[in-house]
C-alpha cells in the first residue's frame, strides 16, 4: 500500500542523506521524496511517498522519529490530505492537426503551455497523482520527447491532524 | 570575555562534563589539541590502534555507566574507529568520539588524510556532527554528550576540522542542550503498566526475558526485587548477563542460540513473556513464529523502534526501565494479597523448570585434554566473591564464558553482542581496568580473536593495566569450525589457525608475563599465578581443538529445537 509521510526536519546539511540512508539501510522503499524550506527557514518539510504494509509503515515512522534532526512525522492518509504533483512535458510536434489535438487535451487536464516553438511544445500539468497518471496515459501517443516530474507534496487538511 | 582556541574550549567542556579519561591516538589534524592536552586534568591513554581506542572507551563506559571518550586524527585515524562505533552502536553504549578533519576550506578536495567520516559513520552512530565554526563547538559537544547518554544510549561522533581546533572565540556558560527533535520518553505510561501487571498477576507460566537495557538502565536491583516478589523466573540475553544474579534459583541462565535448555524451554512454553530492555534479536528468538508462540507479550523499552519490530507485542510500554519496574513494584506492594497469590501460583511452573534443568544441564567431559569449559569454571571458582570484570572476544570462547561463568553483578561483563566483534575483548578490558585499577579484569579470549588487537599488550604494559588475557587456544577459528563441522560436513575451509604466534613469547616481547597450561592439572595453578601477578598477563591455555558449544539451536530453527551434545 502507498503511504504519504510528511516529515518536518531541521534545515541542516546532511539531513536528507540521513533520511535517504535510513531508507536504504533498512530496506524501505522510497517512491518519491520532495524537500524544501518551510515558512520557518530553520525547518524543512519533506513529503515521502513510500510503499509497505502497516507494520513497515509503523517502523518507518518510528525510525524517522528516532533521528535527532527529525522534529515531527505525520502519516497523511488519503482522506485527510491535499496533495499535488507537477510534471513538465516536452513534445516534438509541428504545427498542424496533431498539435491542435494535443493542445485540446492539455486544456482538458487544465495544463498550461509554457513554450510554443516551431517544432516543439512544453506543457505543465499539476494535480493529484491520479490526474497526472491519467493525463500521461492520454498524452503518451504524442511522442513525449522529455519529461520531468516532481514527487508529491502534501499537507494535512484543516483540523485533520 | 577571554578568547580561547577550539582545542581549549573542547578540553574545558570535557572537564565540565566530568570526563576523566580519553583514549586516543594523535596525528596532524589534531596536533593542536594534543598540544593543549597536558594542561588539563583529563588523563590520556595512548592506544596502539584507533579501533582499540573506541573499544577501550566502550569497555570503560560499560563498566562505569559513564560516557566513554576517544580522540583520533583525520582520515585513517577516523576510519579506524568505524568498527568500534558500530560495535557500540549495536550494543547501545554511550560514547563521544572526536575525529580530526582537514580544514573546512579543503573539505571535499581530497585533501591529504581527508575522509568523509560523518558520511561513513552516519549509520553506525546514534548521531554525528561536523563542526563548521568554532562558535558552534561548545554547543555541539554538550549536545553530543546529551544525545550519547540519554534515551537509548549510543555513540556520537564529532568531526573537528583543523581550523575549528585552532580558531578562537569566547567560551560561553554551559546551557542545557535544546534539541527540537529529540526528547526521549522516560516515564512509562501508568495505564499500560497497570494493564501489564494485571496480565502478570494472572500468569501461570510467566518468564522475564531480560536484555542489555536493564544493565544500561541500572535496573538490576528493581528487576531482582520484582522477580523475587512474584517468583517469576528470569532469563537473560548475552547482553543482559549480570542483570539478575545467576546463583538465584529463579535464574534460567541465558536463552537463545546457545542458551540453556531450561531457558529456551521455559520461554517456548510460557504464557506471559515480559521482555525488559531486550530487542528480540534473531540469535535470541530463532524461528520467530515459534518464539513464545502461546504467550502474551509485554515489552518494556526506552526505544519505540524496538517495540513490535520483530514480534507483535500485546502490551507495549515505552519508558525508562527503572521507572517502569519501579512502578510495577509499587503496584505489587499495594496489592500484597494478589502478589502473594501470584507467587504461590507459580510453584508448578517452577517445578517444571526444575525438571528441565535436571534433564539437560550445561555439561562437558573433562579428560586428559583441557576442556575450555573447565577453564571458565575454574576462573569462576577462583574469582568467586572478588567481583571481577569479564570481557570476551568473539566465538566459542565468548559463548563458554557466557555459559559457565556465574554472573551476579551488572556492569561486570563486557562482550560485543550485537556486532560480534573479534578483537573487542582486550581493549575493552583495558578500558575497564583504567576505570577500576583495583579490580580483577579478565579477557576470556580465543586464539584467533586475540590476534586482531594484540598490539594493545603494549598499551597495558605501558600504563601497567594488570589485565589478564586467558586464551582458550583451540588452534581454530572455533565457532566457524563448529558450523563447518555441523552443517558443512566437516569441511574446514580457512578455519585452521596453525600459524599462530607463541603467545607466551608474544607476552614476553611486550613486557607482559606469559604463562601456559597444557594439562588439566596445570590450569588452576597457572590461573592462580596469573591472578596474583601485579601486572598484565597472557595465559595460553591449550584446549581441546574440536570441542563444540552446546546446546545449539541451528540458525533459523525454533529455540526449543536444540542440539544437546
Ligand atoms: C572481526 C570479525 N571477523 C570475523 C568474524 C567471524 N567469526 C565469528 S567467531 C570466529 C572465530 C573466532 O575464533 P577464535 O577467536 O579463535 O575463537 P573460538 O571460536 O575458537 O573460541 C569468526 C572468524 C567476527 N565475528 N568478527
Ligand atoms: Mg580459537
């Protein structure tokens, strides 16, 4: 099962490596990990998407808590979180009907065109993971040239944590 | 305020922390620190290898309960500490290890004697620090001591770039460390403790399964009182030896792979298993789904990650072991009738255990060749009442020491349990002897292991640390040979130690006393001579080459499934 874990850590060098080595050293999976400063510059927020049964998730949370630089660990279950991912896509398409169709689909997914060139197109898509996955499936036939995807960021909804 | 160098600040803070002893080895990156060292009251012991500095600090810490301190230079000095740190980390031993580092502007440049020791030791320390500014040094050292010694203890490394050691700033007044993300829970939850006691009071076949946490948490007295009050039998892990007096009828001895028959049977048949500062290690549990399969499990530990890691626990209690056992004792005292009924109700259980005890005692056949078990029994006999400290190397020697010595005191047993580090015993004994110059400190060694840190004989001679090294010389890497005999058709691959040094001459070369016994009748006089000698001694005891450690639970089997001879 997929789990989203939100981790507040002290914003110090080496913290990311401590967390990464905890996961690798104990054989836990990381599906994605994002990290950035919070409103308080001395604290960073990490969103880790991981896979495991309840027993493993319990160990992951406890082991994270045990790290000295970790301030808070919250498991964000599906119902109580807001999450987003973003993907940037570059398509090799010339002007023509194919491009028009692509643009229409991008619009369906509320994507934004960031750059429109003669032979290529860069698009930004943002949304919940399911939406991104669906969009990627639909857009796959359009010869995606390059893709860069963020991991998930997530916050607990008000009053839920 | 007067400015001081990083070196001076460090030594001042060590003084404030009450550090009396440093084990170390100098080099370019820490030369300025060594320059200041003689100005301070802290005693420095020059070891012969940095691994031994860390093991010595570790032995010192285990024997005293204080935090052990080691100091090494950058690069190879630092990397040589890794085994020591990992050993301490696995056994939760509080250490603060200082390593030199190249100056901050050179970090990352592959400078001479640079090693990313913070990166290397991250997984084998409780925490580690790279000090980037001399202004942070004092705070970091205080944090390091706080982290090492509190909660579940462990080693902490502080990496000191040379410019931090020579840099100057004003020393501040010590303040209590404030760590946002670190606040170990000491007080056991009263509701959980109450629930646990209800279960314990009702148990018909309870067992206390005691680990190193009881020793580290200094709770031997509380444990003993509780076990006696409720007549609950006690088994200890390798790390827990000494937490409960083995001469008490309630003692089951050690459990696990080389545990006693009665301990393994009692745990297997128990209806309530109370794990105290233990972590359900695979060498203890054997096949996990058959470990105490019918028991309700109560688990007390200061480290939440230990709980429900390997087995599902019915009643978890996170807290300091002394606090929890203290609260349990209060509940016992406040319900004397219940306690009385409880202890009286265990008669049948204790009789069953006595039958197991009589069915299969730890035993061996002494014939014309010296048996290693006989040597350990002799050591036990000759040191009875003298409160000795026993360290061990790793392998059969370690298991025989664990089985045949009668442990009655906590903090008198130094052995590398979690990591199983050959070469641990001599430097650890050295550290303990520094702390207790008057006590008899004995390293029960193997002929293989002793060669891993035998250079420390120079250190014990230099400082006249009268450590007694008793080598159970079987001419083999015996424990591995035992596995090869039992599970690989006696295919003795790379386990024959037929080119060992003459240990008596080796002792002599270092200036220690060397003695040898080759016949059973010589064992006692030789040991007596060794123990009476005022200086360090190496005793080479030629023992039966192919003796095995029994009982033995083959790896992966249930612990009730013991090979008995
Ligand atoms: C540093 C290290 N290397 C290898 C091992 C694997 N090992 C475990 S016991 C053992 C044999 C030890 O031989 P010896 O010290 O002679 O003890 P004996 O078993 O013969 O009593 C070995 C090689 C280890 N525990 N530690
Ligand atoms: Mg041997």
